[in-house]
C-alpha cells in the first residue's frame, strides 16, 4: 500500500508535524488529531486530493452496503469508481493547477481507519515526488467522474445516504454556511 501527500510546494525535503490550519470538532479522545501531525492518504483514496488546495469539493464513493437506489440516484449509469462535484467557478483553477504528489514510507504512519487517512507524529522524509499538471486527467485515470455545478449546497442530502461522502474545503463553497 502506497501513502501520498499532495502539495503545491515542489521542494519539501522533510514533512514536519504541524497542527491543522482549521481545527475540526473531533470525537471523544480524538482532539489530538488537530495537533501537530504529518498527514497522508492511501493511493486508493488519492482522488480526494487531486484538486487545488482550497477548492471546495464533494466526492462520493459507493460502500459495500450502498443500496442500489442510492447508487442509481447519485451515480446514474456512470461506471465511475467515484463522483467528484466541483463548482463551475473552480474549473479554470483545476485545469491550471500543478500539484506535487509525494510518496511516503508506511512507517511511522498510523491509520485513522477513515477514508484512507494516515497520520505520523514525527517528521517524515518523502521517498519521491511526482509533478501532476493535468488534474482532470488524473481524476479520470483514477476512475473519478468530474461533475460541475453552480453550487455544492444541493448535495447536502448525500450525507443521509448509504454512500461515503467526503466534503473538503466546504468553507470556500458558495452559500455553504
């Protein structure tokens, strides 16, 4: 299993633990997740980060217990592995963005058992770096269908389905409050 970290910085020699920029409410005993950590994502979930850093997006993935009705309602006839929703206003930034995908060693990371997320409490030296310049193409190669929409707000009901829904940087979405 490969772990990655995505950044717009091409020159990271060592990832040093740092607190998250915007702390989140965490479950009991999990406040430490807002503290100094190095974050990584499993290769299978990397599509979550094939976007400019602040781009608001919602990605949907079927789970083992996803109902046929939910799959049909949200995926339609799409054979995609996942669906990514982005606001139209972010399309040019998505097309123009350059990201750097850093491959990271498995040790010293620990799994959060949630959407392929891993954290390390110590500094980590990357194994390699790859520059990505065609993010829509990278999404397509990852089996993700990109859907553009005026706003993301109409997607709120997806969290009441049997799909896995990941909302990232939604504070930057239009009318998300």
